[in-house]
C-alpha cells in the first residue's frame, strides 16, 4: 500500500471532497495526484469509520502510474511516498484493531481483483 511520510508521522492520501469532485472516487483521484503524485484506477469503497464527529471513507485503488515527485499544490509540503506491505499499514498509522481489519479487507479486495 502507498503510505505517506509526513513530518507528523505516516498517513494515507486523502482529504475532504471539494466542489470540483463529482464523487468520492474523484476526491480520491485528485488527492492522490496532489499529495503523492500517483494516478489511480478502479477505486472501490471498503467502508467507513467513525471517529468523534467525523466519518472517514476508506477506499482502495490500483496505482496506475507514479508522476514526478513534487510538493502538494495545496500546502506546498513535500510528502514522502513509501510502498509497504498491507500488514504493516495499521502499525505505521497507529490504527489498532479497526485498522488491522481494514487492511485485511483491502488485501482481500486486491486479491479478488
């Protein structure tokens, strides 16, 4: 899976939808391109997670292409990109049991596709 290295630790590409986004898949495509300079294909919704007063939609997609490495146009931050085994993602992100379950689901979706 693609994980971002940030000054705060690790993260996944993504953020809130913007008016230009037709749907959740469009948000994923835009954010992955802006933050990690990757082009995706065939996104699929894995589910969502509630955290306080926010809901996080979890999606998976195939990485089709890596573009040239450059800063995020929204904030100017240069986020590292690292490909890691899906089993390592929950520990890197500090997601605990729910993250481990999401990682298992992402792996199953990838295998089935």
